[in-house]
C-alpha cells in the first residue's frame, strides 16, 4: 500500500500526483487544501492523523478508481 500526500499548492503539479496515484496499485491520494510542499510542517498533527489512519488495516482501500 502507498499513501501519496501533497498540498494543492505543492511544487509537484496536481496532475502529476494524480498520475502517480493511478499508476500505483493499492494507493491512496491525500491532497491537503491551501497548502504548499511543506504540508507536513504546516499541518503536522492533521497529516499524522491521516497517516495513522492509513496504517491501520481498516483504513486501507483495496480499490483504485
């Protein structure tokens, strides 16, 4: 399983994040609004919650749209 995390104002273009998400089987994509490449610094507690949720077996999705 792979969790991709980025801000919607990240240096990495949103289109590229979506492309990576689609190419990686068993992946999830989390885009944080109004955030730059430093999403982990800006919202560390919130992003940590997303990561913890992802790491729990029930938080993982087996389907990719």
